[in-house]
C-alpha cells in the first residue's frame, strides 16, 4: 500500500499516522483561561526535546470536523502557562474520560474525579494523582495550518518538576517498573509499559560495536538468527577468536542455543556457543 497525503481523506490519513507512530507518550495538560476556569485534556502528540533548557512540546490540533481550536489552545494563548501531568496506568481511564469535548465552562478535574492541587510557579493546577507533574511556561505557539486537523505546537519550558517518591528507586531515579507508564496507540488502543513489556537494550555509546557488517558470513547469513540477534552480536568491541570448525559442526543447533541465550541478553554466552 502507498498513501499520498493529498489523495486520501483526513480521517484515513489521521488513522494511518496514529496507527504507525506509537506508542506515543501522553501530555495530560492542565491550563487556565483569563477568567480562572480550569481545563484538563490529554494530547498524545507530545514529547521532550531538550534538557538545557528543559523543553517539552505538545500539539492540540484543530478539530477535523468543525475546524475549531481546542480549549487548551485558547487557554495558553490567554495565559501562557500549563502543567504537563504524566499519565500512568492507575489514572488512564480518568484521563480518557477527561478527553470528552466538554464546554470551556466545565471543570474536567471534577468530571474525571481527579484532584486539582495548586502549582508553585504557574497558575494552572496540577493533577495530584499523576506520578510526575511539570510546571511550564509557554514560550511559543506555532500554528501549523488553517484547516481542520492542523496541529499547534505548544512549546513549553519546564520550570519545576514534582515526582511522587513512591516511583523512585534506591538511587533517587525514576524506576521504570514502578512508574507504570501508558502510551497511546492507534484507534482505541493503549500500551502499558510494565511487566514483560519492559526490556533493556544496552546503549551502543557505551562501547564501539563492531557492527553487523563485521560478523562472519556464516552468522550474518544465518537462517536462524534474526536481525535483533545480529544487532546484539554486533554490539561487541572486538570479534572473538573463531576456530576453523566453529561453523561446520552442529551449526544449526549452535545457532538455536545462541538465540536462546540472546533472548536473555547473554551476548557473551551466545558468542561462546557459536564459536566453540
């Protein structure tokens, strides 16, 4: 299938983008209008883009049906501040409920059953139940288009971060098993970053891997080992010493045994099996 954005409906294009780019983190954005009315709404066009200065960007898009702006957009244009509350599994259903298109006079904190607590540096309120709350000033809003579906980049500088002590590990860092994050997928789907969904991949910057191209041909052209397997084997600093019989005796069984070790991130053990 090929899709030319100019030749498909907005709905099909929107669903294609959301179905293929994910999981997306969720900015549960709290804002306030010039009259002090609170608003709380989630946006999955969101990420952090800088640490110095700390910058987060989220995008409340114009309605594809009515071509109108969301209350969040209107609010940050009036009061250039917000709180980005991080969404984890314990509040995912309440977050979803808050995305209902309520009128600007409706308090989504109340509708969703969440607790609004005062911020320290900005006017919008924080979500008490959120494990991480980022108080932000809005540096700039960039409108990306005039038609329905066009995004608006809300560029935020993070001024203060509140972190629930319960999600910290013994080193004072956020424990990815404790925070229990969720991400947005396509359609009605979400993903929970917990349990077996979490896995570690050693960063190549810790060492200079030899690369897949440097692997012996028998390994590189294996019908058993996957691309992920080859990536792990190529992330060693030097090629192990290989005997002349390594790839001839019981070669298929060696590959399968090595693959099982790689499933448990045992790269050294996998290499020992392959070259013995």
